[in-house]
């Protein structure tokens, strides 16, 4: 019996510059936009606290 991962990747869009970026669903550090440096996601113990606009969840 295979174990399925419990976390996923998220596609986020920066609120400031509209850049799309893929981040891990359980980040351990603050994730910033690679283009403008705006904060996209922050760690919150388990799941990621999304600050940017979430576009989709990638399996």
C-alpha cells in the first residue's frame, strides 16, 4: 500500500506585479515574489498562510 503525500504545490499570483509562481503547500520560510520581492506566503506551523492570490492547487 503506497502512502500518498499530504501536501501539495500551489500556484500563486503576486498582488503587486501579477507574476505567477509555484510554491510548496507547507513552507518553512517566508516566500517572496522572484520579480518584485512582495511576500506571497508565510509559514504558519503546518500549512502555508497564503498572502497572494491563489490560482490553483497542483497535484
